[in-house]
């Protein structure tokens, strides 16, 4: 139960950028929330990053210490990855739209940066939980290495977590 709040905060991390873009492009929210100052938007994103980073660290510590069954650990990682799919899709569409003009290319570059940070954060949780499952004898060495590397590859991370979840479900 202790793992669910940090997992939810980690899973919702990429949505913070979508919320900031919504504030940027709606005049009312930008005026009332951020006083028309884009630096406040960056500060809000920095706070969201710090919250997600603390959540990932808490997940890694609690996941290593807690006596959580292997299939529950895999389900938690799979939930994080699956919740993030719509945000990745929306950010991909926004990034493609921002490539239309030269003035919005920096937004595309920032979206790519934000996606990389997101995959590193969620991949770290997946890697720690895979290590715990490997130490518990649920995965062999080759599976552990392959799935750990796949945790940091876009699209392959989701497929990898589903495969690991199904394998652990059959193992137990």
C-alpha cells in the first residue's frame, strides 16, 4: 500500500508538461496562475520533477525493503508504464505540431528532453524491481539483463513490463 502513492506520482509526471502547455496556450490560466511569466512555468516543472524524483527514490527504497510479491512489483511497474502511454502520445502529437514552424522548435526539443527524463525515472523503478525479482529467483540472468536494458527504451519498456508480468504470473 505504501508503494501506490509514489507510483501514482511517478506515473503522472509526464502529464505535468501537458498541464503547463495547456496553461501556456490558454490566456486565462497563464494570466491567473503564472502572471504571464514563463519562468513560473519552468519553476512549476522543476517542482514536478523534484516530486517525481523523490517518488522514484521512495519507490526504489520501499520496493527493495518491502516484502512485496514479485507479480505485484511487476504489476506496479506495468501500471506506471501504461498510465504514461497517453501522455507520450499527446506529447508526440504536440511535438510534431510544434515542428511546423521554426519558432516552436524549442518546444519540440523540450518535449524530447522531458520524455527522456520520464523514461529514465520510470526505467529506474523498473530496473530496481527487476533486480529484486532476479534476486528472488524469478528471473534468470539473461532475462534480467535484457529486460533491464529495455526499461530505458521507448515503447520496448511497455512490452518488456507486460512480458515480465506474464512470466511472473505463470511462475507463481
